[in-house]
C-alpha cells in the first residue's frame, strides 16, 4: 500500500512493518501508540524505524493514518489511572471549616 509520510511516498505492507519492527525494543508509551504483534510501540518510534527518517520530520498523525490503513491497532493516549482527590484536599477542607464529603 502506498503511504505518504513526511512528504515521501512509501510502498508498505503489513509484513514489511512486522519485519522492520522485529527485534526492536519498545520505548515507554507516553502518547499515541501502535500495537504490532503483542507489543505496543510509540507511533514516532515506528515511523522512525520504517521510514529511516528523524522523528521531527513527520507527525504522529501521518504514521497513525498509515498504520491504521495497513490494519494495525492504534491507540490515541494510554489510559491514565484516576487521581484520588483525598488526603491533602480533605485536610485543607477540615482546617478551613468546610464540610467534608464522606
């Protein structure tokens, strides 16, 4: 399939991407990610490996579009655990005389 990443056309197949990412250790995911095999890779890492270009040369959206078209699962953001609103907030409420929620 023909994909344009960083203004350059690439003829990529799913097998080409799988072969290119074989043996590549995934970096920690902080933003968009692509699931290749059983591993999740940051989108920019995948783009750098398959295009051999610097990560600053292309956007994450270009790589997400190409990987989705090839049939890979892309996630926009990792799920974040909810931050508990206890502790300091409740203590401050008690000190200020506001009623606390149970």
